[in-house]
């Protein structure tokens, strides 16, 4: 799962850079930002879930 997040995050970064280079194509920037935000949110949710599972196992 972590590898998939890295791949999507890198792809989002590439899309953002490509969109900035191709100034006329603003949709690349928008899609890249949305994808990057989704990766961050999913990473935070997964991280919290792992932390929560570890804390419940210790009790």
C-alpha cells in the first residue's frame, strides 16, 4: 500500500510540473493537486489507523 501511495504521489508531482511547464494546460495542475491531496489524506488516515491499532494492542 505504501508503494502505491509513493507512485501516486510521484505521478501527481510529475503532472503538476508538466502542467506548470505547459502553461496552457491548467487541467494537469488541477488534477495533480487533487491527486496529491488525496495521497496526503489517505496517508494520514492509514497512519492514524496504524497508530490506533498499535495503541489498542498494547492495552
